[in-house]
């Protein structure tokens, strides 16, 4: 006996198929990645969970962790988060005053997100590196996240077309042949991919966990190294895979 497919079921199937074409990204976007002498020392940060190229929002629950690492010290910033709405979806913002020269690496650990289209949970450990007043030592050092991308190129001061390299780490060790998804934060939605294959760029790291990419246009680009955790999480009483994403946001700037 053939089962009839209802309109609601068909729409749900189409939505799932459509969402599979786009990458999910945890996002931390600062108002300035390089604070220079005489500039505003107060950084504003937007925290999102997004399909950045297509501009499709997803709700971001309040993160488990939001903090900044500077000069070897980690400062909890979870209490500074303010609830915001972007495209009618839950987002967050924060302000941080830069007090001295150095690197400031902001990171968040979100609550696990259940993705029906992938039949798994998603946890994206997201970070962005900012620098202030000429001191940029330590930009190539990991900060100790469960999984992260450690830059092999400075993650700031990049011109459009520069090659960016990073190494994918899991529990502090390189991950050979890790898959890395890359998308532009198409904030003003002025770019349009010719088809779904062009929305997310996908590359593989080499045997040492190193990947290489050159951004074709200026803007914020997200690098998401995806790996499956050894640990499972239960959804409705059934063990499910957990996708761990090491996400790094880097800005490329046009040469004037």
C-alpha cells in the first residue's frame, strides 16, 4: 500500500534538503580586528549561529562559555553578553574595552545544537583573534580548546587574495586530512552564488592537519574544520554523533 505524502511532509523534506547545501557556522565578529593608536578602544562583538553566505539565520542559545584570552590569562565574559535579535532570531552581543597592547582572542563554546538534517548534534568552538597597539606576539599559539584552528599565517592584516594557512587541532594534536568548510560572511548580501555547490568552499587539510586558502573578495571569512567526536550524545533516548567544529574567523581587506 502506497503512503500519501502530505504537503507539510514535502515542505519539511525540501527544507531539510535545502539546509544540507549550506554550512552552519558559529560566529564572533568584532567591530575592529586591529586596534591602532588613536582608535576606539572599545570593541563590539556580535555572536551568531548562521549560514553566512546565504544570510540564513539560526537561533543561538546563550553559550556555555564566552571568554577572552590575553597574555596567557583567560577572562570569563559570559556575564557581559546582551540578548539581541537579528532577522527575528536569537543572537548576542558584547562590548570589551582594550586596556593595553597585545593579542585578544575571543572564543565561545555553544550549547549542543540538534540538526535533524544531519541526524547529529553540532558543537562549534568558535574564535577570533584581535590585536591592539602594535603588539602581536603569540598569534600562532593554541588557546587550549577541545578543537581549534591554530593559524600558520597571521589571522589579521591580510589583503584580499593573500594565502591563509592554519592547522586543525583536536585535543591539542593535528588532525590529518580534516575537512575544512569555508564561507564568506555575506553581511550585505551583495554576492550571490551561481548554484548550491558554490555556497560553501570545501578543502582538505594535508597529512599534518595543515590547510591553505586564498580569499577572492574582501570581508570576514569563516574556516570551519569538522570532525566527529568519539563521544555520543543522546537524542530521544538514542545515541547520536556529535560534529565538533573548530571555527576561526579572519578578515581580508582590499589594498587601497
